[in-house]
């Protein structure tokens, strides 16, 4: 027996109960063991018996039945709460409230934003879950929608819009699996990807998080992403995917957002059910078919009603008709957002079919209102049991209750060379040649090349939103290769490459054989990127104009999360490339630009020139 048992709480309770002659049946001495000491109240003899829910040889159903039978109402309610990690003021609350899940939102990083810092933080939170009576492990969720993007040093893959341009499910599967490997090795077991929204309005700030405008592509690539994520296995521990945002975000109307800062994100759509099913629900069927563990419901509304409180969409269609066996999570503050009566909002969302509420702040309030709702009969015990069963089923299925046989986290995989090579390949496959009058590919022996533009030498900009910070970052302090560096690496040593941000090459003699402008959008995320008129900035247009004065021909490479209106200028440019938000591996742009690989991408959204 573990010697620490004699100073443990279990031992003190055991002694106290024995002295009081209270019949003592079962004590869990160690929550991480498959065995429990059972003491006979008549003769005081203790022996070791197995705890079914901890026994990996039993089926998930058997383990679930056993665990559910042991849980109190409070423990069940705790499993239904998803808390933003900075809102945990006292980590003992994880045990006190039996909390089931924590989230790091965009930029929700540890003080030490390194792979080791993340692993330490997540494992520390996890250790509090092991102090509970039943030792139910936490889900720790994060947005890893273009690699493990919050972590400094991670591989930053192209955003989904670029993967959509590649149209290649095998590539997407590989990218997702590599991402899951980086995520799992920092102790995290749940990611909020893939985004299976269908982007129809290019003014929306989340276009780049999607695979594009085609529901079929969203479904096929989303399903591949889920397969890749959920197939990674670290000593028996896996990563759960979350298909999001169920459903209809791509059709919200301009001006319908209820947030004063947004125009369209989190807005309302008034489409018919037929259209909702055909365009927006259809991709999610493919997610269900490949066994996605969770689905996140969006912050949007449909015909004025919040989707997160819509029983028809969540329970009738997703769970019953489509056969979704996983659990439903609401989006950030989605249950309470714009609600005056938070008790009523909780009741509506849970009864609609939300299983885990991304509160994400006030778990005490949630716990109180759930207890009240059960006591009042506003939420049934059966609904809570169904939610908790779904959550725990996923926890069992991804191995959270079982020993990690790898028993070691390999922090070296975060940002490792093979993943960077894969990201570079993904960049190559995502590039779309929008226009070419015979200018690209560029010869590596081109004598003189001038490069300009705000996105030429900026890893932050080429990575876009959801990179270290929610709204992305600026500059070259993340590991990776800028597009400028990629161009320099690809051109032959005899070729002279000159760079000037604003295209001011007045001090240099003669014209460049080729001018390459790398221009585009500043990073943004969600509603902050809603934009009535996505265009190039005046500075970028000026830098292109300057470059043109100094070059025989110009190639314009656009770094953006969506099509930009370049109609007034496109005729003046010799070649135009849509590079989307390629991420950390800018070399992939140069690989194609200089002809080592062909252009393969096709437009995932409409782009008029
Ligand atoms: C976004 C989700 C994201 C969640 C957690 C929300 O603001 O809408 O896509 O998964 O935050 O970061």
C-alpha cells in the first residue's frame, strides 16, 4: 500500500468511521489505480477489488455505466462546465467543483509561452482533477486551427482557406495529424478545429478559417481534418476534434451582428431550412460519419433565434437525425451572450442539447443554476445524464482514463523539421495563380530582382490571426522563413535580390528584371476582421506603383484571408498570385514562384479580377 495513505484524507475518514462504528464499505485510496480497497464492515478485513471504470480491458459502455453510477449530481454538473483557464482563480476549484474542462482561448497562453511552459501548465491543471474523489481527467481545449498556433515555436501551417485551395484531403489529413502531435505533446487533448463553416460573404472576418464556399469541399476536407486529428496516438492518448461552428455562420447578413464592434460575425441569417440543410448542415454530416468527438455550436442566430438554444438544430437534426454520438459544446460565452436572464439562458441551451457550456468565466453561477434547474424540474436528470455520458464517453475513447504508455512528452516535435517540411508542401499546394502573362515561373538566374510590400518580410503578417495572439502578431520574432528570405534562398547566388518595404529603389541604378510585391491584409480574427470593402492598403498600392516604376515586369503576391478587390489595378500587373495566409514556411511560396513546383491551387472562393 502507498505509505502516504496513512496520512491521507481517506485514512482519516476510515479511522473516524471505524471509531463511530459506521458501516464502512468502500474507499478509493488511489484515484489513479485500477483497484480499490474494499473493507468489510463486519470483520474489518480489507481486500483489493477492481474499479470497473478504470479498467481499460472493459468496454467503454461498461466503464461508463460504472462511472455514471458513482457520480453525484454536483460531479455531473462539473463535467458540463468549460472554463477559460485565467478564470480559475484558485486551482483547488477544479476539484471543489469537479470541473470537467478548461480552455485557452486565442492568446490564452502560460507565462512561459514555450512548449515546456504549456506542458507544465496543462499538467498542473490536470493534477488538480486527480485530487477529486473519482479522478476524472480534464479536457483541455485550444484553437489549433493552423498548427498549434498559440505556442511560440510551433509549426504554423497555412490557414484553412489555403488548404481549401489545395483541395487535397490527404494533405489536410497529414497537416491535422502533425498538428495533433504538437498539441498532444504539450499535454492538450482537445482542439477546436476544423472550421466547417461555408463562407459565402467575403466581408466576413472568418472566411480564412473555412475551407471556402463549397459545402462539399468543406465536408470532405473537414472530415479529413478530423481523421488526421483523431488518428494521432501518443501512448494511448488521443486528441478530440471539434467540428465548428454548427451552423449557418456563413449566411449571416451584413449589419445583423449584435455586437457593436462586429458587422456580420455572430449575426443572424434568415435562410430557409432547406438552404440551411443543403449548404451549412451538409458538411457536418461528413464530420459525424467519420466519428468527430465534438461539435461546437456557433454564436450566430437563425431567424432571430440563437443557434445554441435551438433544440431543433442541435437535438432533432444533429443528434437524432444525423446520428451524432459525441458531445456538443457551446462557443465562448455563447449561452449567456445578450441574455438578460442567465438562468433561463442556461436552461434553454442545455435543453436544446448543449452538453458542455463554454461559460467560460463563472462556473460558480453555472453550478448554482444547474442545481436549481434540476431541483425545479426545468432540466431533467435524464438530460444531464445524457450530456455527461456523451462527455465521458469521449474521454474514455481518447484514452484519458488510461495510462499513457509512451509516458513521455516529446517537446522536440513542436516545430520540428518534418512538420515544417509538411507546412512548406502545404504552402506550395495552396498557391493560386490568378493571372500570368508569361512572367512566372521566374528564372532562378534572373539577374536583378526587386522585392517590396508590407508582407514580404513579416512572419506575423503571413501567418494571420490566431497566431500567438487572438488577433495575430507583427514582425519576425517567430521561427520560420519570410517570403523575402524564401526568394533570396531560391534565386541563384548570381542573382541580385534587393528589398525595400515601400518599393523605393530610387537610389539603385537601372530596372529590375522582375519586381515582386508581397502585399496584403493585416492580421485579424473573428468580427474584428469584418470589413465592408476588403482592399489593399494605400501603402501597399503605393509600394506596388513604386516597384513598377523600377521593374520591367511585376508579380504581385497577395497575402490575405479572402479575395481583395484588385479590379482597378490587376490589368497593370503581369502576374498575380493568391497565397492566402501561408504561415511560418514562406519558402513554399518561392518553391513555386521559381518553378521547382507547379501551381496547383484552385480558388476556394470566388475572386473577380
Ligand atoms: C470562437 C471559436 C473558438 C473559441 C475558443 C470563440 O470566440 O468563435 O471559434 O473556438 O472562441 O477560443
